[in-house]
């Protein structure tokens, strides 16, 4: 049934249910528009290649998203090797690959192999993805093994052996610490230097053999990483007979490395913690009607699962028996429980509060909403943010320069200024330790991953660090109306009796006609009647009047329920009725009327009500300096009425999809533009915007797969939260860069003026790493 008047033809149909399902077209549009605007992000599923003979480190791979798989990956597994355009893509887990030191070593080794087409590193997940020529997999694995690493490749089903962290005994480090302190004490009290040397060598041997081994592998492969630099420095100190200092430096370095690994594990566990939200077991109904506890991964789609009070829900499904309230905070970030009854959807990882219910499984464990969220966050970790790409490029130039400076410090002063070889070589060794850019390089991925994890905990799914960084730049935010600012489900707001027939009788007649129509306006009228206990009557000769309303015979008399146009055609209008209709329409309401063969009996006003959260969200966005515009297919009267209620800066009505696209293009000239929507007709605008926000993505494959930022429920207040998190992330990134470079600069100056020592250099390097990692982890508390 049509709404009131001729101006409603562009109105977007109201979809009752998931609001994000309309993002189907975004993937295609992303590629069509990828180069249309200055920012030109890659899609979240596109990775950055690492330097190889075939591709530079920062090139985008536009080969149809070939660099990564968009299919959800089961917990404890990787994508199995598969054929792609450039060859074979193989995901390799390397448990020893913890930080950029190992990444640089592997990149240099594999990058020189002609059979390797591209490399992709995910340090947080310890996964290296290689695109290589057919039959070259074993050569790649052997090259990794030659670096002292143990590569693991999944089987055809994508399964891997359980990850086991290599456990090192604690006593060698303890022995080394005692020996180093002893060497310092023996030297201080003036005992024979032979004893000092013996204790120092014992300390270095007890805790430094691993560092020497890694350092030798690095030097052999032409890579000056921290292990190589530390090996050279300690060996030089021993050669210069700086026994206590050499031993203490190696012990401090080993302890600091251990602490750094533990700190990185915390960032890594921020994502792994999401995996633990879903229970491993589920109580499943068997063929004979009995109930049996099973592994959740083994439960098939269509099975019936029972959930007891207080239990976590193990799989996505639909309730078939019972009712309860469910805490969906683990996925949406909203702490208020949601009432659930038969026919309602439930999601893995959420918590059943009070009642007990049975639900039919709608998705396997590897494809639940929670699994897709985890997969999306893991994929986002692999796409490097702009700051991270800049830091990587800077580090590749920075290290050789500092190494060259160290060489000049060791050679030039003794040759040109008759300086002491002993003193200047010592200063050069200190500079070598300072030279490693590990703190600078590790600071960015830890910060980005912490920000992504913090957002996921609040029900905000960000598809890459690039969007997390760009959020702070938003100048304009365009919003769809239906399902975004409003509930997307019209309700009856007014009923006016206009004839001496009786209110209850009129509502019964209208509900009887409306109940035969599936139009949202009709459903609003019939739902209001059902809520108030109004009974329906039998309708004969029912007829739909396209663009006007419906007609039927009730009790032998013909009645119509229709819009303004139908009233005019039936010649039942009056100046007084016209004025009343105009007033209601200016309030953004759609009006339908019940008409008999002589007059208008009653009118019903229907409106799509504004969400309370929309007003708060718009006010918060304005406080952040972001301007807002509403783009809707509704008529200008309705658009203006809704705009006044929520407080947006501008509004545009009668917007077709191509109109929304043009609006986004116009606003993009004023800065970064975001678009919030939930329908297919929003897809072009969502693709053209710098950041596309999908509403209500929980349980919706397309929204999670295609949106730049997916809000797991329909709460617009999460967008200001996203912007604030983006601002905080940018602040922490800058702090970390200043900390890493500032600390090194201070110790560099101290060394050149003769005040720096080798143990101070260790604090300058590893201490800075610990500071930036700890600072980045602060985002987890946002």
C-alpha cells in the first residue's frame, strides 16, 4: 500500500530485520572507485607486499584480492595452500618470529629467491604468507630453516599442530646474572683480572650463546639486526678487556629481551582472548531425543542445542523453544541484556542470563559471527597502516646510516686526531647497540593491534589500521535515514476519528484491511490494533490499489484504506482535511485514511521513529568537530522533520543512489568523508566515502566482509567512540615515535661526548622497546 501523496515514490522500502544486509555491492564498488579520490585506500582485504624482486614492499596488490583469503579461518588453523594468479599461496606459521628483527631476516633471505613472488608478514599471529612458484614450497621452507626457524605448514584441511611456545630453562640466566655481578665485584675490590675475565666469559656463555647464534646467522645473510649488533659489541668489549661491562650488557640484554617477548604476548593475547568467548562444548540433541555434550566444532548446521541459565552460547542459531534474556556485550559492547524468544537469533560468545532455551544451529563453529569478527581483526593486522609503512621505510635507511657513523667514530678520530683506538672503538661499539631500530619498528603494530582489539571489545569491527588512523580526520559524516537514524520500522503515532462511527469500529475495519497488505505502513496500523486488543473482521473481494491503498468488502459494505491521492480520486477531500494532512506530513508522518462510500471515517498517521541514541550520537559528533548530513530517499518534508529531531547540519531528500554518490563526492572536497548506511541503495556512496560504516552487522556476512567499519549493533553512538579511539591511537603512535627516536638521540649524544656506556646503550635500545610496547598496550583500556 502506498504512502500519502505523490511525493513518496522514492521512499526506500523498510526492511524489517538485519539492517546491514544491503552491503552486497560494496566489494565491487570499492575496486571501481579505489582511485577516484585522494586517499585511495586499499580494500581491507588487500595486503601490502614485501620487497621482493617482483614487488616493492609498499605496493598494493590489486590482483583481485589475491594476497589473502576472505573465508573465515577455523580456530587453530590457517588457510591451506591454494593456487592464485601468481603461483601458489602458502601460509606458514613460525613460532620463533616475534618481532621485526626476524621479519627483516626472513624478508632478505626469501626476497632474493626468484621463485618467491610476494611476502606478507603477520607478526602478531606469527604467520608468514608466501606466494611462490609451483613446486617451490620445500625450497622456501628450507630457506626459513637455514635461518634457525622451524616453519609449520597446514595440511589440506588447514589444520596445524597445537602451538607450543619454546620453553627455556631459567637456571642459565640466573647463573649468568650471578657470574656477571661476581665479575663486577671482583674487579671493584681489585682481585686478579684473570678471575674477572673468567666470570665474565662464564656469564656471556651461559646466557649469550643464543644471541651469538642468531647474530652469526644475521651477519652471514648480510643483515645487521640487534642480535648481530649485540654480538659484535660484546665481542668487542671482551677484546678491549672490558670484562664486567661485557658480561653485564649480555645479561641485561637477555633479561630485557625476555620481558619484551612477554609484553608482545599480551598484545597477541588481546586477539586470542576473543577466541575464548565461545565455549568448547555444546549440549546437542541426538537422533533418539536424548541430549549429549559434544565438541562445538563437531556440531553441524541444523542441530538443536540446549543452553542452561548462565551458560555461554557456543554457536549461532535461532531459538526454537523457550525464552530468556541474553547478554550480547562480548560482541556488541552493549551491557544491557536483550530479551529473546522463539524465532529470535542468538550468537556464539554471548551469555544466557536467566531462562533456558533450545536453538537450531545456523552456522558452523568456523563461520559464526564471532569467528568472522576474529578473522576480520586478524586480517586487519596484516594490512599495514600509513604510519607503520613510513616507520618501516625509515628503519631501512636509519640502521645503515648509524652503522656507518659507528665505523667512522671507530676509525677517523684515531687516524685524523691521534685519538685513542681503545676509547673510540668502545664508543663505536656503544653506537652499534644504539643503532637497532627495533623499538621504533615494533611500536606501530603493537599500537594498531591494541586499538583494533579495543574497538572489537566495544562492538566496533575495524577492517584495517588505515581506517583506524583515518577516523580522526573525519570532516563530514553522511547518514542514511531509515534503519540508521530511525528504527526502520514505522509505528502508528496518531488516530483521529472523523465520523460518528465509533473509534473501536473504525480501527477494526482499518486493521482488517491493513492486515491483508505487507506494506510497512499497513503493518504499522494492524500492529497497533493488535497491541490494543482490536479484533479483525472477515474481508471479501480484497483488492490492492497500486500507489493508492487497498479496498475490500466488510459486512456487505465497501471500505478503502488509502493515501491522499485515493481520497482525491474518490472526491472525499475538503479544505479542512487538506490542512490537517499538510500539517501531519510536515511533521514527517505518512497518513492513510479509512473511507466508506460517502466520507472519510478516520485517519491514521504513521512515522518511522527516531532512535534515542541517534540524538546523542549526532551531538557527540558535533562536539568532535564533525559535520553531519542526512541523505534519504524520503520526501523533503519527512527528511526535514527527522533532521530537526536529531540535529543534523544538513539534509537532502528524494535522494536516489546516484544522488547520494554525487553528494559524497561533493563533500569529499572539504576533507575526509564517512558514510553510514544499511541498504543496497547506499552501496555506491559507502564505496566512494573514505570510510564506510555498516549498521547492525551482527550475524550479517556481507556487512562484516565488505564494510570498512562495522557496528555490531544499530547504535550510532559507537561512531564517536571510534573517532575518539582513532585520536587516541594517533596520539600513542606519535608518542612512541618520539620516545623511540628521542631516547636513542639522547644516548647517541652522551656517547659522542664520552659519557655513554654499553649498559646504558642496552637500556636505550631494549628499554625504549619496553616503553613503546607498554604505551601501545594502554589502548586496550580505552
